[in-house]
C-alpha cells in the first residue's frame, strides 16, 4: 500500500460509515426517490421509494468477472453528477405520436479500495413512471476488455403480492401461458416481469437497449428478492464480453399506482438512442393477410405436395382478397425450398433464394405490384442462424427485387439450441438472449434497412425499445400468439390478452395475428367471443396487424369483418382506461390519420360490466359510435361465442357507454366525428 492509500484507508476508517453521504435523485413530480450508497463492506446498493413507501429495499449492484476479482466490494462513492432532461420527440409511427422524455439523472462514480483502484459509474434516470440505470465502464482501470461471468444486480421487492410471469430460459422460449403466483413463488422469469405488491403499487422489471450484451433473466433468490441472471453463451465462457468504454443495457423498473400506468409508460423507448436510419417513410403501418392460418389448420402445407399453400394461383387469390378489402400485404409461408421433411429439425436445408416450382415469385411480384398489394416475405430459419447468415444478403436482395417491404422471420427451435456460426467458423448453440444473438438480430435489421425492408421476427428476442433506433424492426412475436388457438394445448384462454397487455406488451408491438372470425382452430374452438376477436385489434398494438383468418371465413361474417377493415394500425394517442391485470382491460386509441377514436375491451372467463367515460373525446364534437358488443347470450364456450350485437349511437364527450363483456368476451367501438 502506498502512503496516500493508507491515509485514505485511515480516513475511511475514522469516518463513521453513516457520514458517507447517500446520493439521492427524485422523479420530476417528486414522488419517486432513488438512493444510492455503499454499505459498511463497501458493497454498492440502491433503493427506490414512492411517496415515501419502499418499492425496492437496498438492492446490490455489481458483477462477477471471469478474469478479474468480482466487482462488488471494497467500493466507495467518489463522485456524483446530476442533470435534468425534458424533451418531446416524435415516433414515425406508433401507439403514441409524441413521447415525452422527462427525467432527472444521477451518475454515481465508484472506486475500489484496492491496488487496481478500479473505477466505474452507474447512471440512474428517474422518470415519473419509472426508474432506470445502466453501468458505465469508461475507465482504463477496468482493462481493455471486460468479461462478465454474471451480473449481481438485485431488485428486492419491498413486500409480497402477485406476480405475472413466464419461465426464463425454458425450452419454449416466450411461448408460455402466464403464471399468476405470489411474488415469493416466482422462480426464474423472463422480463417484462410484472408485480402488484400488497400495498397496490404495480411494478414491472425489464431492460432497454439490449445491444451487444446478454439478455437479462430474473431469478428470485429468497423471499421477494430478485437478481439479474444473464443468458449463458454456448461457448461456456463469459456471458458478455465488451471492450471499454461501454455501458450496459438499461435496467428498468416501471412503477405505477395502477395497472394502466404500467401499460402507458414508454420508458424503454426513451432510453434508446434516436432513429439511426434517417428517412423511414418507405414503411407504412398496414394490415396484411396471408397463406398462414390454413397451414396451422393443416388444410394446406408449408412443404411441397398436393396441399402446398404457396402456389401461384392460391397466392393470387389472397392478393385479390387483400386488394378488394384495403389490406396492404400478403404473407406467403412455405414459398421456399427446405420445408419438406421435419422442418423443425432441418434448418440447414432452408434456401432463402430458391422457390418451390409451383410458386412463380416473379409473376407474383408483377401481379402484386399491379394490385398494389406487396408480398410479405418469409424467412424461417428453424434456429439455424449460421445457415441464414450465410444467405442473408442474397435472401434480402431477392425480396427487395420482388417488391417485398416486410419480412417475417422465424427461429423455431428449442431455447438455447440456436446454431450460431462465429466469424472464425466455429459453431455454438445459443440462447435467444445470448450476446451473439443480439448481434445477429441487429445484423438482419440493419441489412434489411439498407434495402428498405421492415423485419418482424417470430421466436425473437424480447423487445427492449430498439424500434426507436431501428424503426424498421416494426414488430415481433415473443409470446403465445394466435397459433396456439389453432393447436395449443391448452389453447390461449380468455385471460391471455388481458394479462399480456401488462406483461409481454409492455415491451413493444406484437405480431399477435388476431382476427380469426371463424372462432375455430384445428378441431378446437377459440376461447373468445366474436366481439372480443375484434377488440384484440385495439388491445394489442402493432404497426403491422394480420387479418389472419381465411378469406372464405370473412365472407361468412361481413358485419364483424367491417370493423377489421376500418380499424387503423397507427395511432396518435393510446390510453388504458380501466384494467385489472389478467381480468379485464379497456383501451382507447386515436387514429394517427383522422379524428376517429377506437375502443377495445376484453375480459377473462368471468366477464365484466364496464362503464366507459368518453371524456377523451373532443368536447366540441358529436360522434357516431359503431358498437360491436357481446349479445346477452354470448359466452366464449359453446355456440353462443358467435353472438354479437352491432349497433350505432350518437355520443359526445362526457357521455358514458355501458358495455357488458361476456365471459371471454369484449367489445370494439369506432367513434367517428359527425360533420357539421
Ligand atoms: C412459428 C410462427 O410463430 C408461425 O407464425 C409460423 O407460421 C411458423 N413458425 C412457421 O414459420
Ligand atoms: Ca411462434
């Protein structure tokens, strides 16, 4: 030890620990407070309070490293910098046109009391609806490269309550029904991870700007204490490796008095960098149809043969149907060589440039252009990322040449079984959230952007707000989608969407593929009423909404189908008016391109009576309300699931609409300003 170090150690010894001032930062409205400090062992921690009541109790910060001593003890606070920020920015499309980023910032600098005297920062941002922080490794004392074995960040919930969660790292990725358990009964969970504490405070843990880093799972350690768990890597080495300087993804904690506040927060968008793609007016939000539900019903096949869905004549039929009804895309799955045999296991067979002989891609591109309905491309990888990357440029070039504006991709394989080929030619099997997979997804998105193509991955990595930086990453799956209503055991139940609004959908747009008006899967009924099937276009936000049923099924339900034709896919405002997680939700959205408002409601298997106050309407205007609601007889189980009432009424701001949601039901309303 050098003399100054001995002296500073002595000073530390003689200064009572309590005298080391805590660093505090508060939200702009003063309700949320974050306190940062080190304890007597030099372990850094933070805690969060709302209105003086604890939300997170002392929660430690730090890392295990593969080639350095753990970074978590013998630390002292050596500096703190503060700033405030208030800016409103515009989304090119979205659930909300203008987004306000209003927060107070505190960056705390830590230094280790060791020979190496390692230094790093933790940057906190406190919003009215959330707390976020990111570790900043910007000092040479950390070495040129930081190799992270595990993240030790804790999130210690102040009290027990209810949690809604899906297991982290399990084989079916994010495609699980949500568990509803005590907070103290969660095991390892994916984020967004949603809680309602016994005192009523709602909390959701997630992350923002997951770029070139391992995704974070949440592991309950003891009681109501959670710890970050970084997704492992197939090489078995460090879970995240980065050269300095760098900052980790943001760890986010949404905090709200009610469920609605959780859903309305856009904190992860605010923590991502602004658009790096420049002009993205080449993408327009839209609805699309596709050779898709027929495949899940097993009426047509992906692979070649007599039932091959992706044949030229069939696709022309879908193009005609889209053109007649104002939809702006036709997804074609099974167009390319590789689907024959058991495609789940044959990822290396997929060609991204060779079509099956009965799919005349060139002619279809011509026909699609003539009708103004582009083909939506499809790139299923079956988890063979190496095979996909080897063909990526050629595959994207072909789609661009065929006038494709959006590509749906797919990564169907068990979690942590993605085949990844490294630059040196070596192969590993990776998890969806592994660091290298984040490189892969951004590579696809940025290569597609160069060709003015939007990307919609299924079996994707979770959304962490990157659509702000890369707007062509327009949507993704990342939960149990409608396909489970076709063949899922069990199928998606009535509470699935009212739960997803406060879990999966907190992270961003989902290609849920609603609109199955036949209310029938592959030999199993859908667990919803007709009015509810319509409501899901309002409840689930995506700038690409599939009109997922077969054309012949829409012909059988012209009344309800009208709502699907009318509902937009781009909004200037979105509000959750009333909700209890997993029980019911009522959402209002305003069309981005008109003065119309839309309402959607959905209830669990108990149903719900709601009174919707129309105080969001323009006070000077009268509106024609086109109401699609459950009939008195409607019930999600049995033949009365088709019972719908479609009616019109005149309403004005300040009126209320009494809308009863049947068990597994809901409602959809279009509010059109009346001229004059
Ligand atoms: C799973 C996707 O979620 C589904 O939409 C798609 O049809 C299949 N994979 C085949 O790619
Ligand atoms: Ca899927």
